[in-house]
């Protein structure tokens, strides 16, 4: 389910946190179920293997980030995710997530188009962050 663009809703390259109470896209639900299994896992390879084992999470609408020398960088990205969206998500992680408690979050992002973004930070244990963009 893609969100319809509304130019008045958000300015270009912006975001707002949204609630999980609303309709959650199926790919995001798959990611959330896996996230709660992996949230306390400190074995990075096990986390990456679990993510790769879910075709919808290693497909066209995912981005995988890692923390390197206090910088957030993209490890891999599906072809559905534009560079503008990935850059905006990087800023969300840097500004709102990196120095906070891990916990799944959901945003509406405007970066050339409007999309639903579910961020699943696993920085504190595995050092990675999975993002699903729909």
C-alpha cells in the first residue's frame, strides 16, 4: 500500500512520526515480528542472516544501516528506495534514534515522494538498523 502524495502535507525532505495503530503494511509487519525476536540479540551475523532469510525484508523496499565511527551509513538498499529517501532516513536516525533507546518507530517521509517508513534499530546489540519503506 503506497501513500498518496499531498504536497501540502509535508515539505520536501521532511518527516513526521506516525502511530502503529494505523494500518501497517504487511512488509512492515513481517519486519516488526522479526524485530521483536532479534531485539536483544548481540550476534550481528545471526541478525543479518535472519533478515536475509525473509525475502520481503531483503527485497526492493528495505534499507540496512550500520553505525561506523559515529556516522550512520547504508550497508544495502533495495531498488525501490531512492537516494533522497535513504538520505532522509539517515537524518532521522542521526537526529532522533541513534542516541535513544532502541525501539521500533514509524514515520511518514517526504523525499521526492511520500512513503511509510518503519525503522527497526538494533544498534545497541547488533550495530545495525533495518528500515522498511513502503
